[in-house]
C-alpha cells in the first residue's frame, strides 16, 4: 500500500476508536477524546469554569451521562443508551419516573422518512430531556405504562478544549479548527477531528516550517467563542484558517471562502481544488454552518474558510445514526488529508522574489537552464519566464500562479531553479501575498 493511501486507513482507525465515546459541548467524553488524541500529538488541554463570561455568552454547566433507558411494563428495555449514545437528547437533565406513552411522546424524537435511523438532537441551552429512537422502535411501543430513566448530571464544572501550536520561523499563524462535541457521528465530525490530528502529526514531523499552525479541538460555537475571548490580544497573528468538517463521505470537496474571500489561504485552497483533477466546488461565505462564522464575525474578521465534502444539513445521513463507520471511507479521508496538505505546501512555499537581472531577459542558455526540450520542459521554461517577468518584490509565487494558469508546484520549481542560478533572490522585506 502506498503511504498516500495508508494515511486514510490510519485516520479511519482513529475514527473507529473514538466512535463509541459520548461527547458533548462539555464533560468527560471530550476529556477522554482529547486524552486519546494526546497519544498522537502533544495537545494542551484547557479547562474553563462554568459561569465564565466569554464575549456575549456564558460557559454553561458541565453535562455528563452514565446511563439511560426506557422500559416497558414487562421490564424490557425498548430504548437503551448502552446500544447507542444517540438515544438520549444531548444535555438532557436527569429524570426517573413512570409515564404513560401518551405523556412520553412529546419527549420522543424520530425520523419518519428514514424509519430505521436514530436522530441526533441537543438541548444545550434549555433544560429539558428526551429520547431519540427509530420510527420502527416507536411503532413497536404499545400504549401503556413505561419507566424512563436518564442518569445524567448538569452542574457547575468546566468547558474543555484542546490546543496545539506547531511553531514555524514566523509567528504568523494559520488556524486549523475541528469541532469535537458530537457523539457517535463519524463524518460530522470525527472525520475533521481525526484528519486535523494526523495533519498536526505530519507537520510536527517536518524538520523545517516557515509558518506556524495552531490546531483547535473545540466544542461547536461555545468553544470558538471561548477561545476567541481568551485570545483577543494575539488574534493579530492569525493570517487565515480552515474549519475541517464532514471530510469522509463520498461527496466532492467543497471550499467555503472566508468573509474576505481573497486571503492567501482562500486563494491556496481554491487553487488546490481547481487543479485536483476531480470534481470540486468553491462557494462564498455565508453566516451559517460551523465555527468559521465565529472567526469571521464583524469584530474579528479572521479569514477562516471551511473545507468539507457533504455540506451542513444537505446529506440525508447528517445528524443521524446513519453517519456511522460505514458512511466514511478511508480513500476519501486520504484525499481530504492530501488536499489540506497541498494547501499547506502552498502556504509554506509562497514567497516573493526579486529578479536580479530586471533589464531585459537574462541569458538563461549559458546558465544551462534554457534549451530545446520536449513539451513538459517547455512548460517549465514558460513558467521560468513568468517568474522572471513578475519577480519585482511585489508579486508572490501564488500571484504568478494565478496569472500564468500553471500549477503552484511548477512555478515554485521554476523559482527554485532561477534562485540556484543566482538570477533571483527572495524579497525578505516583503510579506508574501
């Protein structure tokens, strides 16, 4: 198996390990998940007390759950949390009582159009309780008396999130963010969490990095808001970022631009998808979806885009038990991983140069870099001419890539050749792109 394929199986293996854990926006499930990720990468775990003011929000009480069930009159468990952690509305308050089915029904949630699937529901900021079950299960419940139990706690504690800075030569940072609050859902969003972890491992294994990369493993919405509130004084270092979501299903890759729409990372991601050789889509920012909307809010305007396959709420398996280990595929995980890796390669390689022979065209032939060659080398020659033409210290290699229509790797290779011949030198005083 090629290394490029193996990474998909490695990511899938991590998804399979984390799948059974019941996660939420707070609680021991998040802690357990982060501790398992720490075996792969040195995450720093932060604990923020309940009641802490974070921007316009307040860190909620911590929720944990031990067990839950519905028993029929004969004592049989007709709904069992131990069989699927989706069976309980996430953040349900504790309850233990006997009820008639007619009184229980308002607390039961199904998906009639998919009678074998269990929905995923939450009640983060409203104290209530409920059970999720398949429509088929509900239809098999006769009228009568039921015992319901949710053995949970909702009390002061902490919000937990993980963070890892992979430092580079520059203190300028790019954010890679994945939400870690969903329970047993593979695509949304164990795929994003596990790809981010393996991407961090890949970067840590590199001997040299020009840029710095900050990885965030945070609960949705409240996690991003909490991180922003705690890091306001250093947000000026953030040059861009990606939220990673729903990256393991069979859909094509979609990149959602940041609010700005033309940041260096926006352009790098658009370039990678355009030259991937596969179907892909670029969409403009809109204020709905995942944590990119928090990073792009008016007070921050951090240029954070989102990379995904299946889009928020637009695939039938979204927020259901069908988002399971059979729904995500190692080959799609690998392709998503390598697409992000290519985006980072552009960020690492993008820089501006000065043509040291700007008056006319330097004689490339006597330097051995311009001669009669085949078609492939003619493309490299033309790329060299584009690099020479635009290397005035004001244009980056990404600028040249977009202007010429060539792939970034070819333009970067041309610049490397010209630099080795001392025809170019890097414009050190110019911030790339």
